[in-house]
C-alpha cells in the first residue's frame, strides 16, 4: 500500500460542504484531484459533474504550476458563477468553491516550490529556450 500526501480544502456552499482534495506523490509531483460533497451523495448528476471537473483539473495540473494557464484559464473560468441555492456567507456556487480551493492550492505549491528553489530553476530553463 502506498501512502500519498494530500491537501483537503473545505468550503460551504448552498447545498452543504464541498471538499476539494489534491493528492501528490512523495516527490511532490501532482497526482490527482478529487471533489466530494454532500450533494454528490444525493444525486448522480452532481457526482458525475464533480468527477468531470476533477478529471479536467487533474489533466491540467499535471502539466505544471509555473504556467499562467492555471490562473488565467482554470480559476477565472470557475469563479464567480452563482447558484440558485446560494446562501449569504458561503461560496457563490460549487464552481466558485472549487476555484477558491484551486487558488489556495496553487499559492501553497508556488510558495513551497520557491522555498525549494524550484521556481528559479524553471525561470532559468525558460530563459534558455
């Protein structure tokens, strides 16, 4: 059995809580995204929607964190959508909560990469191209 480190972000939405889980390999390479929530147990539609979004995020995040595509394409496209079940003081929608979690994880990864000197190596590689 292999144990992989993961980071879980929880956000309240109109239908309950949503959990976005980012799983990494031991060498800090990104592995997979899981999205869970109370509403995914109630309807098959929400469960398949969460699975689809998690698959898109997994595919995109495996391509790297140094590119601006994570912020410009993924986060901006997911945030600020409004749900008809929105409650004041919660995320605007499930998509908005996923964007928040993704943004938090990317900030964490960039800070950790910077501490480990990974950011400088990437910049030097880009200059060489």
